[in-house]
C-alpha cells in the first residue's frame, strides 16, 4: 500500500502539468513517507514506554517513540508547506490566470 501511495505521489508531481495536482501529489508522497516510517517503527508485542513509579521493564518490550514524534513534526511541516504552496498558487493564478505549468512558462518567456 505504501509503495502504491509513493508511486501515485511521484506520478502526481512528475506527470501532471497542473500545479494544484502537483501539490496534491506532494501531499500524497509526504503521507506515504510518514506511513512508511510509522509502520517501520512498529513492534509485535511492544508496549507504550510509560512506566509508573516502582515499575521496571526491559527496553526490548517497548516501542521506540522517537519515529512517532519525528513524524508528528513532519505532519506539521507538511501542513505548513501546503499552506505556503496554496498561497503561492493563489498568487500565480491571479497573475497568470492559470495554474497550468506550460502556460505559465510560456507567458513568462513572452514577458521577458
């Protein structure tokens, strides 16, 4: 499933001319990468690394929380990147009247 999401995300970014579709492809790709890291950090029989006073446990029994924390940070960065990209796309659409990559490039060459 993650491989399919990766392929769809890359295809959306590389194979599409519409900048909004490229942004959607970027979001799908980011989601696939986050799912990859989260699924890679899972452990069968692992428990949450929370110990109460007086309890002890082996380190092998716990799931490493670091990948989950890093992916939470990646989600926040992904949302911020999407917000900035949408603001840029709005400005591009206002300036050129389209979000098609080829039309924007030809208009920029014509203006130069």
